[in-house]
C-alpha cells in the first residue's frame, strides 16, 4: 500500500474515531440524567476509587467535586474527546508508538459504557490516556537514565493537575498542539522524518556503492551508483554523467561536511561507508533525536544565552537568541566505559585562568600509583600532597600502598605543561566534568575526537573565554591576557551564569541545509532505539 493511501486511510480512521468520540455519550447516556441534573453517586465513586496512582489527577478531580471533564454530554466534553482521539491517531508522526495509547481499546470501552459506574471508569481512562500522551510528547517517553549510565538527564514532566486544568480552560486542540517541543530543531527533525519515510516508501536511495574508493576523473558503474545515490539524497542535481566530475566533487564535499568527515571531495572508505548507510538507519537516528529533543523541553528553556556541546559532533557552541555566536572544536571522553562524557545540564559560574590540575582519584590510583610503586620519582610534574596540602617526600617510596590504601592526593601546578592548559570553565557538578584548554593541540585535527578522561577540551579556549567575558567587560582580551600573564591561578566569576547543555545527537539540524549525521560513538542511540522499539515504535512500512 502506498504512503499516500495509508495517510488517507489514517485520516479517515481519525475522522471516524473523532465522530464516535463526539457522539457516543449521547447515545449511551441514561435517560434524563443530564436534563434532570441527578446526582451521579455511582459515577463519582468510580472516579474517586480509580485515582490513587496519580496524585495530580486526584487533586484535579477533588477540586471540581469529581465532575466529568470528558464524559458529560455537552459540547465542551465532546470537543475534548474528539481532540484527544485525533491526537492519538497521529502519535506516530512524532515517533511515538500508537499501541502505547490503545486507541481501539479506548474506543471500544467508550462504546460499551452502561450506567454511571461504567461512565466513571471511562472518565478516568480518558484522563490517564491524555496524561500519558501529554507526558510522552512534551517530555519524552523514556527515562534515559535507565537505558545508559552516561545519561544523567532526568525526565521533564509537567504536573498532571496543571495539564488537566489547562484542558478544562482552553481549546483542547490548542492544548494538545502545544504539547510538543516548540523548538525549530524539533520541527526540522519532524520534517526529516517525513522526508525519509517518503524516500523509504519509494525505494530508498538506490544501490550501494561497491568500490572501496572513488576519485575525481574516474568513470564506470561505481561512479554511476555514487551519482545516483547523491541525487536521491538531494546532494546532486539529476545527471546522466558517468564521470566523477566537478559536480560530484562538490556534492561529495557537501555530504562530507554534513557527516563530520574530512572535506576533500574524494569518496574514500569513510565517506563511502557513510554514503552507503540506508535511509532506514538514518530514520532511526532522527526518531531517537526527536525523543532526545523532548528530554530537553524544559519549562525554563535552554536559556537566551547558553552553551551547547554535542558530544558526537565534537564541537562546543555559544548560542545567543537561537543563533550560534561562537563555535570551537572539542575533544570528549574516550569510548572506554569509565571515560565516556556524561549527558546533563548545569550552569557555568566561573572560569579559572592558570588552573591547577587536581588529579581525579580514579586516575591517581589506576594510572599513576602503579608507576610510583615501581619508581617513586615517576610523574615528576605532579605534586603529591597529604590531607593538609603539604608536599610528600617521595624518597620514602610508595610500594606499600594499594589503590584502596593510598592516602595522598596529586596536583599539577599551573604552567605550560598543565593538563588543563591555561584556562578551565567551571559548572560545578557531581560528575567532575568541565570545559578546559589542553596542551595536546594535535588531537583537534582528528575527525573523531574521543581522547579525554571525560572532561571536554576546547580547540580555541582563549576565544571561548573572550566571548563569555564580552558581556561583562569592554576589553575581554586585555582582561583575560593580563591575568594570564601573572602565571597565578585566578578565578573569574561570570556576572551572569550561563546554562550548559551536554547533549548527544547523531542526527541534528541547522537552520539552512541538510540534516547532519554523526556516528554513535558510545552506542547510546542504539540502546535508545532498542528501548523505543520495545515500546512499539516502528519505521515506515513496519520495519524495525
């Protein structure tokens, strides 16, 4: 069945469901109840007895004396029922699983209402279904913390009582429409989802490219396969050329830029591997990104000015009023499970110029203690200090200590070889993660930059500092450099703390151009997709 026919049938079913929702109560209502205003004691008892699991919903119904929101036979209740059914019938447009809301079962229960108690049970069921859908669409269906230990972001949840109050006061279709994130990112991801589904329904992107490498000037079947795939992905205008010409070079370059690859216009093994990824896999990334965007749908927003670090894009950006005002390359945690950079949000409060590096305990005992046990003079650039901060005499040796019993701390003083470089940017958090400079500048030339112990290294830390300080001094460069020249550790508070969001997006958009994709370097998106699929999310055509 074509996608167009499926959409037509889905629209028909939604219209029929809405009509049923609007009319079912009039047909099922006990004779004379609405007209005579009789006390629905059995109805109220059924509602009150079914509310124990959600205190917010219980508070809402108590405040209104358990009067119905959905199941009265007035036009307002009919509108709410119809709006909810219409919304549930379109849940899959947001990458949410239709089976989670059991629309058919809900309609069956609505049609089967007989008496006040039955009506009360359906009243509660409608509110529960609305709240489940509202929470899923507004703040995400999954709790990422249960999927991967590196996801530290708690679910975003609007209060159930407030959601129901909003529904009681406002146009129900407007309430349901407003639930989804309003960010341009979410809207563009939804558009990409529809585009990919359309492409999948019409045969995908064509044959994969078999060659291991293709270069400008080559001809043949593999170049034709590359050409056709680039055309299908909208990187190249339709062409009959079988030659790797300038148009293909430009298209490959654009593709490389959008996929975080070295931009040289040559279809090497990494580029061809990315080009051969099918639209089904890209669609998974988009659906996961939509769920992740819902996790970020905080009531207070991301902040008019905020710092956004996409771990898999290996960039840190300062965003002002929705636009990138500064951007730099970054290095993030290694793929080893104990070195991966976590995902969370916090607020940057200060920077430290000429910082000391206080070596994390895990590095002290796992990396440096074995060296010190063999040679007390090892890692001589680090100071070993006791609990009072006094330097320890290395001459006594350390062979007697284990990882559990080693009583000392280690510190690297400010200086040109300091592991943190010349500046660090602090948003105090229990994970001990921050942004900082590094003396290892060559790492920024790599495309995949997973080398740190978890903190985020910046390619242009001084310019990053200038951009932050420009809000509080007329001469940010002079201010920063004067303190740097002292060689002394100096804390500089930010007059206005800046929200920091460490995110993980293998699919993300830009205001102009195509959607960007990145490798799933920590495997987190694969685990999120598996969790979504287990809840019933499917790709276009029912593929998992």
